[in-house]
């Protein structure tokens, strides 16, 4: 993270930048826990590093599921091909 990147951003800014959400949808996602937040006084902020880690974990689990599905599909296809 560079020096110019803030450590936290607003909920609407995070929703728009990372998910393309409008203001209300961003707050709804934050209230459901889909966007990580911290409360500072009355401010609700999104820690950028936590959000990016969450997205990295989601991406890696999606990639591993896709790889599992591909290997499973090839096993089924190979098994079906050997049945007389």
C-alpha cells in the first residue's frame, strides 16, 4: 500500500470502488457483514487492507473450487467414456 492510499475509506466509497454499489446498497452490505467495517465514534469506516484481504481469500477459494470442478468433470467424462 502506498503512502497516498488511505488506511480507511467510507462505506459508500468502498461499495462503489470495489463492488459498484450505490450508497444504500453499500450500507446494507456493511450491516450484513459483507463489507468489513470499524466504528470510530459515530463514523463507520472500511479498513482497506481488511477488505482487500477478504477479496483475496474469496478469489483464492473461488479459484480452488473451479479447479476442483474441472478435475471432477474430467473424471466423470473419462469414466463415462470407458462404459461400453
